[in-house]
């Protein structure tokens, strides 16, 4: 079992908008924190930023046709409206979404830029699983995705 699945003490989060993610990340970065699971805080921030960027620039992979056409219509709403489960492993062809070593400062700066894009641009690419999505669906998916990953970053209390 991976450290991600075994992690206990994760935070329960519900972001209302993309700026809430940045505010939470800044607050955590300003104090002491610990990460649960396998990724560092910098890697988590970078992964979220790259994922948001892909909603504009395109994804480097696509799910198999049967998943996109037969399964996705039945699971899409759950991914957009309900908390995501931990432990999902990115497919090998999605390696660009798996971050290398990134500092918190670098990851946070990239996340801020990615979130700012939503103020001036509209995602216009196909999601690799769900296909064409409306702007609000992209935002909701980004929020649920961030809630999952940011739940592994926990402030250290004195």
C-alpha cells in the first residue's frame, strides 16, 4: 500500500473558487506544515498549476476510447461535484503531470499564474477523459482536484 493511501490526519477542504486555493497555499507556506503522502508541498503546487495550465494548453495524453465514450458520461458529474479519492496513479503517458523536485516558492508562483489565466482566458480543449467541458465544469474539477492534493498539506500546530 502506498503512503498516499495510508496517510491519516488529512485536512477536509472545500474551496469555493480558484483564489481560495492560492489563499490556502500562501497561508500554509507562511507557517510550519507537514506533508502526508508521497509528494512535497512544492510538488503538489506544481502539479495543480500544470493541471490548470493543461485546461488551456491541452493534455499530453488521452484516455482509451472506451473510457471516454462508455464510462466518462457516468462518472463525470461525480468528479466535478464530489471529493476525489486518494491513491490514483497517473498513467505512464501522463508523466508530464507528475512533478519533479520543485520548491514551494516555485510551485506557488506557477499556481498563481495558472489561476490568473482563468480571469482572462476560457479553457477550450478536450479533457483527456471527459472531453469537451464548460468553463464552470473546468473550474469545479480544478477545485475538487486541489482539495484532494492540498488535503495532504497540514499545518503544524505548536
